[in-house]
């Protein structure tokens, strides 16, 4: 069964709705974004969540020291790293936490809407997971646009031999099942596709998304 993360969590009500819907993980954005949340607010939300739910901090071109500080303050169980500096950051973070699996490190890789990856040699930087999101106008993520799944499919299959693959970018309750059948990822990640406004979740859409993703038979 596919792993599901609801990202861009900004309040306890939305967090509880995602948990009740059956999500496996919640994402908290600590970078410039309409979905940004302050560490102290995220900490209070995390305190109310069940232990089995993953709590993932999203960072863009952030220093290792600040990431580690927020991980400790909020009690995160994972980090998701975006930006040109992140290729070496996962290695340093994994050195801090060792190989115990205490902190899961996800490295984000932007794919143009066309799905073409060119000849770029992707470096995993010792990440546990690799997230593929749509690259639009220099944004680190959260564009709400999908990339060409059929074109990028072969590249994802190659990556899946080395790390768990998570797919994001333009996913909604209406298309997530098709994305899973086409790409066969380990997990899926959604934010804007289940919102009623930036940073505010539509609980019906959250339930529909999780249900659609979890019901896919591979």
C-alpha cells in the first residue's frame, strides 16, 4: 500500500483530519511559502499527533545547523530538502543521526513539466528517499502543476533501485490513482491539491485523496 504524506500543515485541525483520513505523514514547511509554519506552532501540533505518524520538516537551501535545531525543537522524524545546496546536506544530517533510521532524509528533485531530465546525473547524497516534484518558474515546490509522468517514468524506475521514490506535483484526489499506476512510486505527497486556500486544507479532499491512493492495487 502506498505511503501518503499531506504537506503544508499549518494548524492542528487540518493535522487531525489528515491523521483520521489515514495519512502516514504530515509535512511542515519552514521555508518561504504561503504554507510556512513557525517552529513553535509545528511543535505544538506534533505534540498532539500519534507516534506512528511521520512528522516531516520541509527546508529550502537551509543550513545544517538550523535544520538540526528545528528537528530537535519540533521533534521531527524526517526532513525534506529542496534547493541547490542539498546534495551534500543529507550526508551531514545522516552523520548527525547515524544509520539508526531515527531521522528519514528525503532529497527533492525538480522535474520540468515536460518530464525531460536530460543527461543530468542525479546525486542522492545518502538520502533515504527521493521526491520528484514539478519545477516551475524557479519554485522549490508547491506549484500545483503536474509533470509528464510517461516521459519521466524510466528515470524514476532507475532511481527506485537506490532509494524510495515519492511523487508530488499537481496531484489531486482525481488523478493520484493514475499517477500511482503509471509511476508505481513508494509514496505520494500532496499539498495544494487538497486545499481550500493556501495553508488551509479541505478535509473532504484530504479524505478523498488518501482513499484514492490507498485503494490502488498494484
